[in-house]
């Protein structure tokens, strides 16, 4: 995505990957992931884009090398930087590079180690910068081209100005700072967004216990200009490739410095509990779940993507299977791995098929298609019309009029 957007800005870009299948798809003009607008952007800039497996080909004539690899959690919870170091070490001898730019989300202090590795590789005259990515899946192209800010961490003002010039054509504030601060910005931003979601879910639970309506409460809270409504919504919990990984990495980073972050730890704990509360609500209504047919409506961690990384649906499916339930599911895009728990579930082509004969259903992902279901008919097709709306997508009164035992998050 970064390569395509830089090409859109007029740069010639060589994208190197080590996965032959991905490179084959991209060379054929196909995008191996679902991201709206990305395929059109690649096609529009095909004269400026090259896709290759060969490192030497990618670096031939290059002035800047962007490091854009994933940093998954390690067994300790710290970010696994093995792919980062593989890329950085591979640049040894590429003295024509003016700059190496870190796009990957890395712990604070990584830049100093990267600088030392580049120096050891003979790149003493090559600048190093941190340029964290603030894009959300499902709208990543728009977020890159119309960002809230461009953050550049560089210890050399000339290097910062050079990296800023690569974004010419984008209208947004450019915020420059030292490398360590730029590394922290990405982690802190994701942690604060995760905090807002977990706060909303904790208030929603309190609303359930007191008879208040969390949607009304949080809607009014969000009108305060100091707070804002964005991300202040109750639901089944956050997932995806960033929030879980980055929150845990930040917590581990703090622990490694001898500091236990109580607020961040609580944010993570609230989110973990939230997914399991859905199972308890089903048990409170149905009793023993053994032998029950439960439909999960939505599998991807959020709408507009096929990404299953850290998806709440995985926790729900695992817990339901552990309770002895049979799990059927639907999602228009999700790419499920051929492994547990998904290998023990049944996937259906439409929401209606998933609901047929089910004892209960859970709205897991707020796909707009779920609003268009004939829910009155669905209530007749289900063995028991029990629905837990984990995203507060549907109207409670209407659903009850259709005959559902309807539960949601934080609403009476």
C-alpha cells in the first residue's frame, strides 16, 4: 500500500517481497489482500511500480529504502523484530541510499539499533528516519493520501526535510521530532484509541447493571469537544493487526523499563473479558450450550476487510466449541485459516443460511448486509430466535417485535 501511494505521488517505486505468490499476483495486476481503492491505484500507476523478489533489482538506482514488514508479537509479548533486522542487514553496501525509513511499528529504541546496524553495513552516510503509518484497514488508501498528520522522526533536520518532501502533494501538518519520540507516537496513538473502546465497554457494563442506556450516555459524552465521539462505542471488543499487538507491545516495553502500566493493563483486560461476556449472555438465556447450533454473523475483525488477525470471532468460536456448541458462520470476505477453531465450524454463503435452524445468533462484525436481513422471517427460520447483537447494529424494539429474545451491549 505504501508503495502504491508513493507512486501516486509521482515517485518511481520498486516493491520487493519474499512471497512468490504475492509478487506473482501483483505483477498480474491483482491485489492479494482486500483493500478498497488499492487495485485501482496500482493499475493507475503501473508505469511507476515494479514488483520483484530480487533485492538487487529493488535497490538498483534507489534513493530511499522503506522498511514495511510486520512486527508480530513474540512469545514474550514483545514485538518480534526478526523481519526488520533481516531487511536492515540486507541493505549493507547500498551506499547510494540517501535514507532508510522505518514504516513498521517498532518499540522505542529500535532506531538506535538500526542506525548502528546501518553503520556496520557501511551506510554511515545514509540517513535514518522513522515515519510511522496511521492507516486503518478498509480505508488505508484514503488515510495515506489524506492523513491527519505526517510524523517524521529524524535526528538530522536535513533528513527530516528530505522525507517530508517525498510527501509533496499531500495536504497535512508535517510534525518532525526525534526518532524515539516518533516511534512512541504510533504506539501511544493506538493505545489511546483502544482505551476509548475499552472505556466505552466498561461504561456499557455499568449501564446494563443500572438500567441506563450506554448508547444515549456515550452519545452525549462524545458531544463534549474535549472528548469526541470517535471510537467511543460499546461492542464485542477490538481486534485486528494493530490494537492487540501494539497495546501488548507497549505494555511489555513499559515492563522492560521496570514500569507496570496499570491503565494500559486494564484496557487490555477489559477487552479480553468483553468477548467472553457474549458467551455468558448466551448461557444465561439458553442454559447449557452443548449441542446448540450457534450462528456467528461476521468473522473479520471489522467490516470492509478480510483480515482475521486477532478477530473477536476467533475467541467466540473457540469458546463455543469448548462449551460443546456447533458453530456456523457467515462473512462476505473473511479469509479463515485451515486450522482450529475454523476447521470445526461450518461456513455459509448467506446470513440466512447461517441462521436456518440456529438456537441463537451473534452479530460479531457490523456488516451493512446484516441490516438488510428480513429479520421477521429469520425469527421463524431459527429454532430459537435468540440474538446477541455484539455491535448494537439493530433496533432493540423492532427486533423484539419480530419475536427475538434480543440482547445488546449496554442497552436495557
